[in-house]
């Protein structure tokens, strides 16, 4: 999959899923740290994300998101009214469904 597909699927999933910030602290921090390099000289972003400690947890969430989005399996875990992941910018404070812990 293209990186843009993985990022879009992850954004989609985070609007739908309940994420326990305490139990999933490492994953939440990895998602916040996932990034591309910026070349000041050419004023361009790198083609691929930086490969560091955040890569593997972020990729795990991305592939999970691609799976649930393509299979439609999120519906089996629907829990109306559960709080979802808040990215710190007021995004996705509440949703209609989420993963039950």
C-alpha cells in the first residue's frame, strides 16, 4: 500500500475507535511521533516516513486500519457513545462507535 493510503486509513480509524490513552500510551506516542524528514535546502518533504522507534507501532495501527476499513469488520465492535482518541487538537472527541475494551 502507498503511505498516503495507510495514513488516510489510520486517520479514518482513529475517528471510529476507542483508544485507552493509558493502556495504549506507547502507541499514542508513536502515532504522534510518526513523521517525514524535511529538507531545508530543497524545501521538500522526504518520500518516506522516518524509520525510528515510532515506525513499527504506527505501521501496525495503519495495517489494522486498512484491514478493518476494507473488511467492514468495525461494525462488530460498535459501542455507541464511547469516547475516542483525541489528537490534542480537539479532533474526534466523541464518536458513535468504538472498540470495546
